[in-house]
C-alpha cells in the first residue's frame, strides 16, 4: 500500500467511512450519510474540550481514546494505528492471536473504567446518549427512513405486547439520567476500536470517539460493547464458526473493567444496543431477511433480562 491510498470504504445512510494510508498510520474519515445530512445532531462539530481532556487523561502508552484531529469539510478525521477494527477481526472468527485479542479487551475495559471515573465538570453540557434515544423515538413513532416503519411492525408483532413494553422500558431507562452519572463515550462500538497493523506495534490501540460523548450512566458504554459481542457471537454461530474468541473477549473486558458494576442494568442496556442496531440497519441500510432473526434474539433476551450478554462461561 502507498501513502494516500484508500484501503477501505463503508457506506450506509447514516455514515460514510473512508480509511486511507498515511506516512505514520491510517486516516479514518467519517461523513454523515445521505439519510441524515439534514439532521443537526449528525453534522460534524467541535468535540467539547472537557471530553478531549478526559480522553487524554484516561489514555496511556497501550490505549488511547482518540478524538477527531479535524472536523472540517463536513467530516471528522482521526489518526489511527491500523485499517481494521476489533469488530472486523472478531467477525472473521479467526483472530491471529487469541491471547493478544483478549489482552486488548482487558486493556479496553480497564481504560474505559478510568474514563468513567472522572467526575462530571460543572458548566459542561452533554446530550443524552444517541443510540437509546434513536430507539426510544422509533418505538414511540415508528417513523424513519427505508425499512424502519416496516420493521417496527415486524418487531412489535413478533415480540408481543409484554416484551414490547419491556423493550420500551429498557430504552427509557437508557435515556434517563438516573443512577451514577458520568461522561460516556456514547457509542463504544468495536467498529471504532482500531487495532495495530503491525506484529510489533509502536502505537497504542485506539478507540475513535468524541462526537457521541454524552452524560449518562456508565452502563451505556458497557452495554454497547456487550450487546455488540452478543451479536457477533450469534453471527459466528449462524455461520457454524466457533464463538469462543468472543467469549474470551467479553470475559476479559469485564475483568478489565472490574467492580462495582450494575450488571442487571448493563444487561438491559445491552438489549437496547442490539435493538438499536437492528433499527439502524433497517433505517440506514434497508430491509434484509436477517432482520427477522433479531425478533427471536430480542424475544429470548427480553425473557431473560438480557443476562445472556453477561454470561462468563469458559
């Protein structure tokens, strides 16, 4: 690969991501997708200085909370150590070094705990977290682009009245400012956790963050990661691939984060994350038969308060 070469592109109605090679690593650029170009909350703007300070203070030589280097020309840009995310590696089902992958998870958990540990600064304003807000609004209105209205009917009818009410309650809890409040990443997705493209790395693993910073309970971030891991494990199982690396990743993440942690609320928030992702696919990608699998997945999770997302089997 040569400097300036585009090595990856990802496009949905919510975001367009381009990864290019630079002299020192990789540049990740994200722009609003065509379905959200008129929505103010999706337009690039400055990350609060308070968030930038928190990100710097919680970073180390092994892990960095990377905020955008710029937000010009309708896009955010980050410098990152590699062209691939932890989500991609796990979805492949074949981490090159499972032990190293688990170490990344433990490091992520430990640093996320440090990020959450900083007290809320007076005078800094943060919004509610976006992904549970998107879900709560959609549950209430059924509105949205592409297949969002149709999937609303499919999911509501498939879950039934009691489960639908429970999902509604979970979404409201996730958007409420109850519990121990702190500044959170807001969308702590493994799709933004960029691993090092080098067997002997000199750069830390980076979490691309900043634009979705919010004031919420820390379970918003833990639930986001755990819900995503549950989805990845389900995808691997459906493809008859081993999900053991995902189990190891989840266990290492939780061990790294440590206690105390409201595990019941974390599990409920993981369910919200999964439902929000299903909504996002319907609204910003479109209808796919795989969306029907989310009905059964969410029904099972709601029946068990989401505890499957926390299971630490070996």
